[in-house]
């Protein structure tokens, strides 16, 4: 991106290494101390960060960074398929410069980089409502948890040791963590891909309990890994995320460990993020005596539905093979009232996805506004849910069962959220 002069002595440009101190000062002023180490790690250690993806607006007279955001490339997994994702992060403008369109200007440059990256999905775990103006939709569950009341967790009987050992993971130990995670990954759930190269980024030094941090752990029984989890410390909470265990009987040990860490940090509320294993979910719910609370949602933008469907074609194939449509040969024609697509299916296989020039919405089997289409293909809402409250989601009755088979409801536990 070429630097662009804006009014009032401001310049919009990409960042470079020597901007980091000014960026950190900006982050301190906009978001506070809590996130500073995490944002510093984005600039210093994110394995896929490029300076071309770090956007700033600077007051050239003082050198102050007045507005900034960053694009972090990564991927989400769905049923073993890796989907390239561009995450927008660390979005902020100094108070005195707000409502002048600065983030909107930075977003124009962000979108140009998306084209260069070829990302299939754009995401942000952002503040309520704001990102709708950039074309994002709520499209996948985010966060929330079961709060853990210490008095409900059984104490270890006097003189007894924990039945399992809990060990902090270092770069070397991450291999075992990821191998366990891969075999535990649940079907029908969006999950974040974590790579060995990500460890240095996530595992930044976070000695101050008031700041965010991620702490990877394995659970061992007779030295064998029988579980994994991450302690995610943020906003005075200590969340147990990415929790997978061989047995529900180890949940109490994990809870006791998290509660002791919380005491060390000065009394953070411990929560368990919704576990993917159904038995662990039930046990955690019973143990905490509470329902899942405070779920939010990822903003999702799908720049090309055609590219998205091509990326998840192996998932669509599995869905069709397991449905009444395993022998179906034909086309599903879909429009968002602006653009049209024909998905050609031949006995479970998606053989072609092609653009359609047809302008008459009546020429399509499924028509729905782009936002509803995003929620459908992400599995955030089913066709029946959409039809129950959005009258402009219309599907030819004969194709309704096919749409149900292709796009079922999905869960999402996309952690860590940066
Ligand atoms: C949110 C924030 C980044 C916007 O920055 P900005 O430079 O003022 O953004 P822009 O000027 O490009 O856009 C402002 C417009 O969005 C609107 N807006 C602000 N917050 C909004 C919200 N939550 N929902 C809808 N619209 C919102 C403003 O009213 C304004 O509308 P207008 O253009 O019609 O006047 C800035 O307020 C900020 O830094 N907030 C604190 C940190 C934060 O919350 N960051 C986001 C973390 S995900």
C-alpha cells in the first residue's frame, strides 16, 4: 500500500518494525494495559504476520498512531478440512479522532489485502454491531462458559494425591498436545487450527495477572497424555478452553488446578468454555450446577460463496453421502438476490460450482439475502430457522430436504479467540 495523505496532517500507511513502540502506546490508550502483551505478540511473534497487513493512520506532526488494525492470516477446521481465514484484530481509534471515518478508510485497505491473500472467510471477534457496516454477519458461536463456584468442586481427600498430573506445555511439548487435539477434534464443529509455529505467539510472557494470557497444559496419567486444555486469562476471568479428556473423571482435577491458578492470580472467576465432548459437557454442567452463560458470536464475512463452497466441498460430499441424496444427480441453484450460483451434484460429489447470469430470483431453487446465506453455509442457522423469521428466505419445496442435508446446524468452539 502506498502512503496516503488524509486531511489534518494524517497519513494512512502500513506499519514497519520501528512503529511498534508508537503502536503499543496507541493500544494502551485505546484498549488498556490488559491486552498490550497480546498485541505486542501479534507484531513480534505471529508466524504469518506481514507488515503489509498492519494498517495505521499516523499524525505525522507528532508521530502518534491515531488509528490502527491488523490482518492475521490463519485457518479454521471443519470436519478435517482446513479453511483459510483472515482475522481482523486490534481495531481502534484514539478518542479524539473517532467518528471521522478512519476505521472505514483502513477497512478499504484491509479488503484489498484480502483479495491478495485469497482468504475464504473473514472473521472478527468484535464489539456489538459495528462490523455489520463492513458486511460482516454473526456466523459462528464464540466464547461463553460454565462459571465454576469453588464450593461445588470436591476437595481432594486429606493425604491423597491428584489421580492425574497437569503439566504446562512448552514448544517441545506442543507436539504431544496437538497430536492429542487432532484425534479429539469433534465432527460438526468449527475449530481453530493451531500450528507448532503458533506457540511462540500464544505463549508470550504474561507474568502480570491483570493482563491476558494463554497457558497450554496436558493432563497425564502414568506419564501418558489423557487430556489437554488451555487456561485463557482475560477480563478478570480464567477460562478453561480447548478442553479434551479421555475420561470425565479427570474434570475435577482440571477444575481444582484452575481454581488454584485463579487464587494465585488474585481471584479470577473460573469458567469452563463449552466442551466438545458430550460426556464432558454434561459432567461440567452437572458439577457447576449452572447453564452455559454469556455466549457471543464471531462476525463472519464470506467474500466469495463459490470459493467457500469449493473449500468445504469434501465436507459437503460427506454430508450428501450420509443422506437420502447419496444418489442425487442434479443442480441446486442459489441466489442472494444479487449473484447466482449453480451447485452441480453427481452422487455425493460436487462436480462444479458455477456462476449464473439469471437475474430473475424465480429462476433459483433457493433465494435469500447475502447475510442469511452466510449464516446458512456457516451452519449458524438452518434453512428452517431462517425461514421461520426471514420471509425473503425462500426455497423450492422439492429442494428443501437437499438444502437441509447440505447445510446442517454446526457448533463452533474457535479458541483461542486471537
Ligand atoms: C469502534 C471504533 C474502532 C470506531 O473507530 P472510528 O475511527 O471512530 O470509526 P469510523 O469513524 O470509521 O466509524 C464510525 C461510525 O461507526 C459508528 N459506530 C461506532 N460504534 C458503533 C457500533 N458499535 N455499532 C454501530 N455503529 C457504530 C459511529 O456512530 C460512526 O457512524 P457515522 O459514520 O454514521 O458517524 C472506536 O470507537 C474505538 O476505538 N473504540 C474503542 C475500542 C474498540 O471497541 N475497538 C473495537 C474492538 S473489536
